[in-house]
């Protein structure tokens, strides 16, 4: 089993279970100290939008969801996030469940050095993050933070590429 820390659209069960076909055993809202979430990660195919990313920041905490996954499911996730081709790098973090009394867990997540501060996430993408954060009980202040992230309407290029992306993410 692998603990995976999701901070982007994978926080949403409909994305992780539905789009990616990954069945998780448990989901826990969590905090990862020493990391900050940013929204400047360009996609593999340039479509004029960005995605969430984690960057080291000793003074910050990243919020997200810990998922307990089978190793094969994590391997599929790593493949579809582009880790083997350098889209993201696997990072080991210490995550603390937000529930009182939750012991810190070692988890794996993804971070990227590919950044473009001129890009903004789409409103469609940010809605997935908000839904995932609400679904798993992340604090209301964090949900409001996500709602306040400057976003743009989905580009025509992203909309046109969506069916291919859906096909690639699906298992089997």
C-alpha cells in the first residue's frame, strides 16, 4: 500500500476513481508542512492553462487529501501524471491528518520544476479542486482560498484535447 497526497484535481473522487479508475481504500484530509501550493504548472501540451503544483516553502503548509492506494494504482497514477517523462517528480513528504489525534504518515506526492507564472488555471479545473476539498472536509478557509485563485475560462485548445486526455487517463 502507498499513501498518496493529492492537492490538485485528484482530490476529487470523481477524478481519481472515475477518470483514472483508481479505487482507494481510505481518504484523509491532511496537511504537509514545508510545501506551498501554486497554480503555475504548465501542461505537457500547451493549451494556455496551468495546473496545481507544490513548491518547497519552509514557512507554508499545503492542504490536500491522503489516499491509501494499492501499489499498482499508484504506478498508474504516476504514469498518467507523466512522472516517467519528467512532467512531475516523485516527492516523499510527511503528512499529518487534520483529524485530531492523527499521527503523521509518510506519503508520496508530485512536484514539478516546470513553472510559468503567466499561466492561470481554468475555472473548470478550479471547480474540481473546490469540489474535492469540500468532499473530503478540508477547512472552509481553504475552500475559500481555492475559490479566490485567479482563474480563466477553459481554452478552446483544452476543450478540444479533453477527449484524448480522458482516454489516456483511463485504465485498461
